[in-house]
């Protein structure tokens, strides 16, 4: 029983290190592709969501963000495992998932009138505080 598992497996299967390295390379490549799509979404938002457009852009955006977020959460579950070796990649995935969650909330969360009022009050209160501290 002192033999390791890889010593008991056929050579092709016992080369676990090569498999792990390939999986990590593929994971990085997949995250790079996913991250590139997520980044491109910002330019699309600027062009299609900031204009007063009555098309299907908001619904298309919601579908894209939801799908990108779903894939991100799949990858996040894998990278959050304690034995996942690339902590930098894991942190990058976590940050992008939070960013997508923020996008979903920003563009598609309907605020109640009370929430709108609270935000406006906080914004104007802080802008008055800022102006009172300025040297003008």
C-alpha cells in the first residue's frame, strides 16, 4: 500500500502532472477568452445602452451579462478550490464575476423611489460637503 496511485496506473494515465499542466493552460486560455468578451461589453454598452434607444438592446444586454456571469460562476467554483494552483487567476475570475454582478444590477435592477431618493440625497449631500471644503 505504499505505492502512489500514479505508480499503480498505466503510464498514459499515471502522468497526472502533464494532465494538470494542460488543464491549467486550458483554464487560463478559457478565462482569457471569457474576460475578453466581458471587456468588449463595455464598448457595446456605451454605444447601445447610454442612448435613449427603444430597441431590444437592454434585453440583449441582460441575456449576455447573465450568460457571461453563469460561465464565470462555473469557473469561479473551480478556481476557488483550495488546491487550485493559480491564485492570481482565481482572483481575476472573482473580480470579473463581481464586475458582471455590478453590471447586471446597474443596468437591470429597478430601483424603488425610496432607493432613488436615498442615492440622490447621499450624492447631493457629499457634493455640498465637497464644495464647502473647496478653496473657492
